[in-house]
């Protein structure tokens, strides 16, 4: 039995590793396709891109691992069935259940590793990935001044170069608008030619300009709107220096991201959820007190012991504004309407804050359950792939891939739909986050029972006979 178990484990581990990295690669390509515009043209160092891809790959493990387990288990038992190795084992008195024992144990171990990864590694990977992605997306495009195009990448300046020589240093017909004072196009420099060079340390860009003028509208004099004074200065050579520190990538403090629900482990999620529940409760408790302060005539006219049974139509039988003239009545009514509008706006603000707290609570609950659903999904998908491979008896990357993708897409659609419902508060997290596993678990049990009893589930002749039998019964 040991040799058979080793054979099964070797047959399973190879496809598992291969399909896992293939799935990870496909998801990584999807990520690159989505964010290609944020990565290209910014002069990012190779190690920055490598670091980003590494952390992105870590966040894709919850998607790649279940798919790899489903596909590899289906391929393994499909290959064993296709080469009649399952038949040989069964003829030797070894049932399919015993054949699956080493892989079941391995699946339990993988599920435990998946739980550890979700609880300890994934939050850190999400923190590193999202903080680095934020910095990359905020990074300015690399310096690229093109001919005949106004370039505004330098903070406070707009530059236009009419022509660039082949050496990419000699430039002609230059215009530089200085907007550092934020008063419009009042400071302009024009030059016939010049040279564009970086300083040796790469921190500054030097423009050496020849044969030009500086034009400055003087807006610091009295009556400039009428006299429109301006200053013109001619030069033979002028050097303009532009700081390029804005093009250097700066890292944001990760502490600004670490309180996001996707970057917390189980203990931190529970603590954050309890804090949010307390905050929501305190916010709700403050609303009645605010109402009494806003409508102060209720709190002054009603005894505190009778506030619950107060009815303004019965308790106020006299005209409140009796004895006032029309002008005074209008002022009081307008004042009351303003207070009502202000009170309504404040109540709406309270309501939006409470709703936002509730949605954040739902997201924390969904993330808490996600730590467990990944492990359980790996286990469930194994019990779909293994018996299905024994029934199909086809290995390789043909039919098993099609079948695996079908079941995985079904699982993923149910998971995404139920997760969105949980985060919006439509479904309770204790049930909603487990819907996909609950739906597929009976299917896994059914396929396992059919595979262990050698049921002709996918035998075309058996289905044809069943159809003919039913059809003949209907005719007679």
C-alpha cells in the first residue's frame, strides 16, 4: 500500500504545482492588463515592478489554490483511469476510498496551510501590495518633452519645445511659462535655441537658453488693471534649473493602510468589529437626544414621564402664535422652518454615518469568514475533482480543464454574489459567506458516492438506454 500511496502522491503533486503556478500566472497577466497604464512610462525601477508583482501574486493565492486543487485532482484520477491503473487497483481489492486516503490527508494539510496563509500572510501581502500600488499609481510620468507639445509635468511650469536635434540635447524655439505664482500666464520666457541636460546627480534639469526674452506682467503695482505694465528683459544666455524630485517615487507610510479590513487577521478583525458596533450604538443613542434639543418645545412642554405618550394634536389645543401680529408670525414660522431643515440635514448625516458603520461591520464580518471559507473550499473542490476524474477517465489538459473551469466559475460566481450580498447587509455573514461551499458540498458527496460504486454516471450508452426506456414507457 505504501508504494501505491507514493505513486498516487507523486501523480498528484506534479499537476498540483503546475496548475497552481499556471493559474497564478494567468491572474497576474490579468492584473498587468488592468494596470498597464499605471505602470508604463513612469521610469519605475525593475525591483519596484518585481516587488509589486510578487505581492500581487500573493494576493491571488485564494483564487489560484482552489482552482489548482480542483484541476490537479481531476487530472490525477483521470490519468489513473485512462491508463487502467484504477482498474488494476480495484481488481487487487483496493477500493477507491482507500486510494483517495493519502490525497484526503494531503488536502487536509493543504487546507490548514491555506488557513494559516489567509490569517497571517495574506493581510501582510495586502498591506504591502495596496500601499505600493497606490504609490505607483500616484507616481508622475517620466520626463518626456516632445516637439511642438506643451509639457506640464514639471510642477509650476509649462514648457514647449519647437524642435529637438538628433542629440536630444539641442532644442530650438523654446517657450517656458512660469505658473508658480498661480496668477496665469504673466511670466513667459522665449528663446531661439538652447541645451537641455541633466545634472550629474540627476536631481535637476538644466535649460541653457540663448538669444531670448523674459516677459513679465507687473501685477504688483497700483492700477495695473488699467495701465497694464509689463517688463521685458533681453538676454544672450540664461540658465533655468528645474527640480526633478517630484519624479522620484516616494513611499507612503503603511500605517495609513493597515486598519483596512482586508489587512487584518482574525483577532484584529474581531476587535475592530466590536469597536465599530460600539461606535454605531453610541451614534444611535445620540439621535433621540439631538431630536429633543432640536425641537426644544417638546422637551419643555412635555413632562419627561409623559414623552412617550405625547400627542401634539391633543396636547396643543390652543394656537401657539396667538397674540402675535402677521409680521412676527412670519418671522417665527421662517425661523422654525430653518431649524427644521437644519435638523433634517443633521438627522440625514447621522443616518448616513450609521449606515456607513453598518456596511463597514458587514465587510469585517465577511473578511472574518473568508479566512475559513478558503480552507473549506479547497477541501470541497478536491471531493469534486477526484471522483469526477475517476468517472471521466480522461487525463491531460483537455477535458479536465474544461470541466474544472466550469465548476470553478460556478463556485466563483456564487462566492462573489453572496459576498456582495453580505457586504450590503442583504444576507447574514454566517450563512452568506458559506453559500458556495454549501451548494457544492452535496455535489461532491454525490460524485464521491457514484465514483466509489462504479456508477456509469457519464456513460453515453447508459443514458441512451435510460432515455429509450422512459420514452417507450411514455408511448405505451
